């Protein structure tokens, strides 16, 4: 007897394996999007806090380096911070992303502004956030005696380029010695 076509033959569509789609289902995509959103909402505040702490740490590091340069540069009590950098080319290379503002009287880097102001005791270096809350919170100062002081700046009085002109050269209430 000759073979006949039967419903069990290999050509039958009834028993051909189903090929699954390589594309995820809509519900799987929605689930992945929801998980991604939750991770993003949890991680962003932590990353933001980390960035603000890094900016503040960089500001303290820079103020220490500038303070050393200030001590090593004769006549630094009459220089602007930009002139201090010009007198110390090694600092320019160490902090290559510095931006000079206000005719070299203010520097900006890593979300912080820096200036050098004369006081009765000698030159004082100051650092404060470019934008309070977005680039940092605290303000810092290096006194002529070499002490680094910090101010919580909770009200944001130190913020932006106009802050330097509003604040007195001598440090007032709220400044505390940093460790």
C-alpha cells in the first residue's frame, strides 16, 4: 500500500511547533518600565546628595591648595584670586577646569565660587555654592591663620556671584572650625 497523506504527517500544520515572538509582551514592558521608574526615584536623591558632598569636598580641597599658594606668594594680601593663580601656574594645571569671573576676582569650579578678600588679619579665601541647593549648601573660608571654617548656609545667603559683594570680608556669626 502506498503511503497516503495523513493528519499525522510532518507537513501537518496542526502539529508544527509554535515559534515564540522575540518581542516582550506589553505587560512585561510595563513591568520593566515600572521597575525602572522605582529604581530611578530611589537612586536620584542619593546621587544628588553624593554630588553635593563631592562639590563641597572639592571646595575644601581647593581652598587648602589656594591657601598654601597664598602663603607662598609674596604680596598675596593685595592680589585677587585670579592674580594668585597667575602667580602660581602649577595651580592652574592642577585645577584645569577653573573659570575666571568678574575680571579674575572670582573663580568657579565644580559648582563652587571662590574669592580672596583682604581683612585686617590678612587675606581670607572664601568658597560658596554657585547655586545653593543645586551645587552645594555650605560656605567655607580659610582664615589668614590657616584655619578652615565652615558655615551651614542653610538660608542660602551665600549663593551665586552676587553673594561676594553682599557679604562682609570679615566672617560673622555661624562660622565653625572644620576638622
